[in-house]
């Protein structure tokens, strides 16, 4: 898998999405 | 002769992994098993891995007597609603969770032993129009249920004695959730697949719905079995009961798809194809292994990371296989025949 297929990858996706999602 | 009939057939060019028959049990009073699973049970001062078999109107607990023999400990008789499924609760002891219903799950019950009054009991956990249910680590049970107006996704935590301690509601997506799966190595993450073929991701600690990602139109009605987070990607093991056969990857009963949860983009990682000449499936996934009963009456086992079928149990003269389930612990496959025989294989 590469970033060109999947877009920018973040190792902290879970924490970042939790910070962005409505409570 | 029997041993020969039960010897798994390894497919050409595959690894040496195989299934070794460990033991088998037969319930003379039961025919056509509905489901089979394992459960830890305390007895005579030690904790043993016991086998649970479910028939339409009863559930039996079996404990090991000798390396290759099993004795029935108790049979719970259920009411008029048929048993559909045993729901494994990975780290619970002395407790079996079952789903009952007709086409859909109408009830979830606990079957347990109460040391307080030295008796086997059953208790009702939940009723409703339940679409999906999954046992999680740390004595938790998550279920999705639907009324005409709304969908509810709820986690119940049990005490060691099987009492419901507290419940937590997760934010439901608009689409109906039809399957749920744990994310290995991430206690607070949970994934589900929906009726419109999306993957949804929750934070179970906060109840937030974090992301909805479409699986793609080539594989409708995908069912999630297991997920793994690695290197910033979410790898999801999916099965596709209604996938059409394609030239590039045949008719894959299981796929592992990598999702980038930040962008919702995805790519297929592995396709696990059916053995040549076989069709149909009903599957179960544990860790990175999948097993399924094929319409030929055989059981196939795949390594999902390799995307390869590693073993095949052919139907023997004793009858077709009707069930294939992984034990809750270790690499142990439970395979059931229509006549009520359950064979335990080490994988």
C-alpha cells in the first residue's frame, strides 16, 4: 500500500479522528 | 479407516500447516448441531477449556475426561424460541452467551452456574430486533438493534458472576449495522459493516462514531469478521456471501482490505479463493485464520494474510460438515457434522 493509493497516512489516526468527531 | 477419512487434504503447493484431529465428541440425544464453541469452566479446583454444543432447543456443556473423551456436564433446556448462535465471550469463565430467534436474533441469554445456590441457571440479557452481536474482551458484549424509528448500538459489561454491570451506547450510523468486529490490539476501537456496504469505526470509550468508509461496489453485502491496526492503516477481514466471480481473483469468500481511516480510501490486500470445484460458504475468523463450510460439505481453512487455502477437510462417509468454528483460545478448529458429532482439530 502506498500513500498515492490511500492518501496521507497517520499513525495516530484513532486519536486524531476522536479529536475531530462530534462527542 | 476413520483416521484416514478425517485426514485433512493439503492443497498443492501450500505450506505444511495442517489440521490434526485431537478428539471428537458425540451427543447421542442430539442431532443437527446449530453451533459449537469453547468456554473456560471452573471445576474440581481447576479451570478447564470445555466445549459447548447448541441444538435448536438446548445447549450442552462438555468437559474433558481424558485426552480423547468428553463428558456432558449439564444441558440447559431453552424455551420455544430456537437457538441460533453461541456468542463467544473471550475472557469469561463459567458462562455461555447465546442468541435465540427465528430469522433474526430476538433474544440474548446467559447460561451460567451460580455457586451461591449451587445450580445452573439462565438469564435474559436483551430482547429486540437484534441485527448483530459480538463478545468483546474484558467481559463486554456489543449489539446493534433496530426499531422502525431508530438504531441502537450498545455495549453491556458483565461482572464475573454474569450480572450486567453497566451499559454504554455508541453513536449509531444512519445505515443498519449488520456485523461487528474487534480491532486487534486496540481495546477502544470497534468496527462494523452496514446494509449499504460501508465500514464504520467507533471509539467505544467515548461512544463516538469516528468514520464511515465505503467498501466498494464489486463486493456487495460485505461482512466484517476481524480488524487489525498497523502502520496507520486499518486492515479488515471481510467475507462476501454475494460476491460475483471475477477473472482476476476468482470467487473470494474472504478478503483483507486496507483502509486509511484518515481519507476513507482503501485497497485490497489479499483475496482468499475457494478451492477449485467448490462453491458456497459460511465462515468464521480467528486471529488471521478463516474457516468455512462449503456447499460440497467440506471445511476449508485459509491463512488470510497469505490469501491461501491451507487445508481442506473433505466430507466423509459419516456425513457432510455443517459447522466450522474456531475455539476461543489457541489454534483449535471445531467442526460439526449433521449427526451431532463435533471433531476438534489442532491447526
